[in-house]
């Protein structure tokens, strides 16, 4: 059971994050982050996911600050913990969960994609920890189930890095042009991804 923090506005009313704006948010809420600490439960959720994955699957767990270097781009906030979970089957995508002082979670999945929880915590976006935790768990479990795919395409001078998740109730995909990726890292990733062109494999269970 995650103990969720409660925040109140200037009138003493509980702030119902995720349901504050019926339409467009007020202009003065953009780029304002009043209570970033509301995302603190994400650390608890990520810790539980790490414990589950390390117990249930045939993986190696490497908990060192240096594993935060797996991120394609450094975290915007101080890193307080970083854990890499690597399946012993090289056909499976690894996961690195980076805990930041914000507080939030960065996830590096596979070779070339980073995901942030929250993506943005400003008052206008009005995200709450529950929604971010749901996204984190759903995407972690999609990787574990072998329902995650990465692609590299050449578009003009920069590579287009794509990803796709498949969930029991739908799918999500996206991508971006990436600049500044070391050529060696990109070449290794491109070669590996050609070998798993249909997507990363399902993680093997521990003891099987």
C-alpha cells in the first residue's frame, strides 16, 4: 500500500491533481511546479518493480550510480539511485531505472530509448503520481513480456529512433530525431536491433 501525500491550496482545500482543470489550464500555471514532491511514491513503485523482476526472472541486477550512464541523455535532476536489470538472454531488452531527487523516475529500455515519469510535472499538465505509476508499470511489464520494439531509421543527417509498446488493451509508439549519439553506440545498437527486428524477446523466468 503506497501512502500518498496530500497537498492543500491557499484556501485549505485538498488539491485534486489530475482533475484540476475542466478545460484549458490558466496561463500562470505553465512552467510552475508547485508540489513536485507529490511524485515521491514513484520511488516506492519503482523499488517494488525492481524487487519483483529480480525475484521472478533470470536476470542480473547492477545497482550503481554509474548505471545512470545508460540513459541516452543525462537526467535533469540529481541521481539518487540507479539500477540496471539485465536478462541473461541477450535477445531480451534490459531496463535501467534511475531515481532522481526531483523526485521522479527515468527508465532506459533496451538500447536507445529513455522514458520519464513524469514527463512534465508543471501545474498546467496537472499529472498525478498514480497515472505516472500506471504508465511506468505498464511499460516495464510490456518490456518484460517481449512486447517492446526499437527501430533506427536514417532521416537526413540524424537518426530517427523509434519505439513501440504493445499492451493487453492497446499500443503506444513514438520516436524522435536524435543528435549527438556517439557513432559507436549507434552502430552497436543498430546491429543488435537488426537481430531482433520483430521486437525484443520475453524475459525468461528464474529457474526455467
